[in-house]
C-alpha cells in the first residue's frame, strides 16, 4: 500500500471522527478515536511511538513521540488548536526527517470543517 493510499484512508477516518465528535475536545480524545477507526480498517497503527534522535553514533531518547504511525509509512500529528502554526509544521517535518518517512498528515480537529484542518507534509528525502 502506498503512502497516498494510506493517507486517503486516514483522511476518511478523520472525517468520520470529526463528523461524530465535532470540534472542541482534547487532542487525546481524537487520537483514541482515530486510532480505533484506523485499526477497524485493518491498518497497522502505533500510537505515541517513541522517536529517538540519532546524532552521529549516539542514540538520544529526547522525548519525541509520534501521535500515530500508520503502516510504518505515514506519520499523523494531531492537534486541537485554534490555528495551525509554522511550529506545528516544523514539528511534522522534524518527525519525517528523523523517521525517514516520506509523508505526514497534520490534522487539526478544532475546526468547523475538517478539510480546512488537514495539511499534507512531504519529506523530500
């Protein structure tokens, strides 16, 4: 399954979660519900996956955690904020570089229409 195929399923599941819950909840609530929906689709999903920083030969456990890693290919970073900022985008780009994944989805559930809260982020390895 390609990153694009996986991301389409993720977006479909995010739409379903947002349609049922709407904006205004904590990020953790959306994370649990999206995790559940993705597992129902028989995807491999890891939540709060530790992401070490490797500097030269040293592996540093500095506390980075991916909200969701789907099929070992797509990173999903969830937010429940008024507006996405450049810091949120930089966070996903950092995760993509550290993990060597190609695609990330930054999803803000605190919007009236979820389509305005989804950003695709590509790592140009």
